[in-house]
């Protein structure tokens, strides 16, 4: 079945270390997204990519970096510059269209990052 | 810029009763889409219902319906005949043809009691 795989589900890192979160999709979606969720909060957009080798900053991009070398993959690196990296990270993908349809947004199951 | 507001941090409803979760939005885009997602404690995001800004009729999906009032910029989710399994966080979100990323509200925590 098609879907989005995020790994690992739980991740622990020491403060000051960079860490990369994996996101892979086999839905043939053009667009991919990274969101951050803090307890009791909504999802905030970190980065998004509408096409291979291109990506744009979202609302809270500082301290994060991404790459989009393949259509299927959109890894997120949490750098040591991110002041409060402990959070739940969700990856998503969608189709793109010329009109307003629901674009088939699909979410991964998330990675819970804890920095100690 | 788009803004989604969910004013109810938490809601209680008794099993088998109906419940309405509020969502208001603000956008300058003439075309946009409105979504509701359910997030159980496991963290996955489950798509519930979609409403396009030009849709004439309110969207319905099983026990879920979206009460879309365009002039008031509201898109409330109505869950009929609540079940214990409906206990979760519920998020309203929107997008438009000027940007594909979903923009989320802060969510409403729903607890269904026996």
C-alpha cells in the first residue's frame, strides 16, 4: 500500500548534536512538507518542497535544514542552532493541481524527538 | 496571510450525542479549501472532511458534516452520534491556490464520556 514512512518513531539526542529525521513516500506525490507539533499546539510548517531540488522555508525554519534530491525522500535535519528541538515532527505529502481540490494530503506517523 | 482560529481548547460530550467543534478562518484568497483532521493519542493525522470555498453544499462524510458559512468565515465540524473512539484532538486547517501547505489551527481536545 502507498503511504509515508517516517523513521524512527522515537529519537533521543544529546544537546548540541545534529539529527536527521527520515521521510519517504511511495505515493508519487510532487509536494512534501515538514511540520512541528508542540504539546497542546497545532502543527507549524517548517519547510516544504513542491518539486525535486527545490524547497521553501515555512513559518519556523530557523535551526532546520532539508534536502529534496529524490521525489520520494524529504529528510529534515535538526541542527544545534535550533533552541528548543524537543517536539513531535510530522511529514506530509500531497499532489499539486491547478484548481482547489483536496490534494490528497497524506501524513506520516511522526517522529518524537527528545533532546537531553 | 491565512489564519485559523479554534476557540475551544477542550470539549466534553456524552456518548451518542452530537457535538460541534468551532473553526473560524481569515484569508484574502478568493479560492481556498478547508479541512478537518483527527489526531488520536498515537499522533497520526486522520483526514475527516474537506470543503472547497466554491462548493455550494456542505460537505458530509458519514457521521461528520461541515457547517460552512462563507460570509461568517466559519467551518464548524459537526460529529453526530458521538462514540468513545471519537475522543481525540481535532484540527481545522486550510489551504489556498496561492500556497499548497496546510495551515492549522491550535486544535480542540474532545472527550467522549459514557
